[in-house]
C-alpha cells in the first residue's frame, strides 16, 4: 500500500513540475503575443490616445488587483522582484518532491501531506519576506528621488521633464516602479495616474502621496517644488522614527514570531516523525477535542500576535 501511495505522490509531483514549466512558457508567449498585437494594432489603424492607454495598461501591464491564484502569485513575485525562471522553481520543486517523499517513508501519507503544506507555506513566506524587504528599501530611496526632482524643477525644468530625467538617476528597486510609471506616461497616461497605478501594483502607498502633489501641480499649478521638498524631509523624519521604533521593539516582535511559529513547527515535527502519537490522540474523543481546541487557540493567538507586532 505504501508503494502505491509513493508512486501516486511521485506522479502527482511530476505533474506539478510539468505544469509549472508549461505555465512559465505560456506566460512568456502570452507577453510576447500581447506586445506584438499591440504594436500591430497601432500600426494598422489611426492613433487614438485613449484606446492606446487602455491597451497598454491591459496587455503590457498586469492588473492592480489580480484575480485567481495565478494572478496573485504573479503579483507577489513581481513585488518580491523574483523572475519566474528555473533558478527560482527548481529548488522549490526539488523540495516539494524530496521532503514529502522522506516524510512518507518515515511517517506515512499524513506526514507527507503535512510536509507538503509546510513547504508551500515556506514558499509563500519567502515571497512575502522579499516583497517586504524591497518595499522598505524603496521607502528609503524615495526621499532621494524627490530631492533630485526638486533640484531639476528649481533650475527651470517642467514637472514632467524633471520626472523623466530624475528616474534615470534612481537605483533598483525603486527604478523598476518609477520606470513602469514612466512608460505608462509616455504611452499617453497622465503622470499622476501612472504613478498611482504603479504604487497600487507594488503596494507602495507612499508613492501615492507624491502622485497627489504632482496631480495638483499639473492641474492647478503652484510651487510644487516646495511641497515636494517638505514631503521629502517629512519622509526622512518618519523613516528615522520608524527605524528607532523598529529597533526598540525588536524583542517584542521576535517573541511574537517565536510564539506564533514554534507550536506550528513542533506539531509538524510530531506528525512527521511520530505519527502514531498524533493518530492516537485523534482517534481518542478527548484527544480530538484537545487538538481542535489547540488549533483554534493557535489561530486566535497568531492573529493577536500579528496585530501586536504590526502595532509596534
């Protein structure tokens, strides 16, 4: 029986690997076809700025609020700065195959399923961690970009020209966000709307403040350089206060991570390496109630620990 389960699990994981490979190829072909179709459409008909902007935003750029598991995964990889290539998929596919197989050999089918779920959670955690680190780096880079924008406006450049020139002096990862907004602006979209689109796509909400100032300046005029200069100083002060609070609350946040993850890891270890103990508790009526209560308490406790860590 265990050999049959092992064979079925191997075939399923191989099918997952083939599906990921086909999904990657289909994504690349879809992007190339979308770009080719957009170029051909623009060459075969008269230029319409409104339709051009809509086509560019829909075909060449992902939606701000993706739908489905595939769209959300693509958005997380975009925010994490991870290219959907073999360098990312091969290690995780190997982990998805080898670790559940080892758990199947040591603990049975239930241990293999639990190990598979833990590996999938590890993948999601890596994407979230990389996306959060990139966002923090972009927040630190944004005041420097605003200063460069203010200097270009002060010496006589228009707001749009200063923005296009200042983007070239920005380093990654902020350059990726601003260049996406820059391309949308060159395609015909208003600069403030392009910045809002890029900010919501990357969940970079600080950029929406810059977009609001630029939108007001483009429509009503005024001393946008002074407003942007004060905004850059405010962002620096806010970032400095945030880093100080982050350092002072390091012990609290570390305790929250340990208290939230330690029961999950211990439970997974018991299920994988001592499956008989877990199944003995599950078949007993009192043990089953204890496990359900522990699971409910773990969910409530993790939620409150998350809220506490986010509040500091």
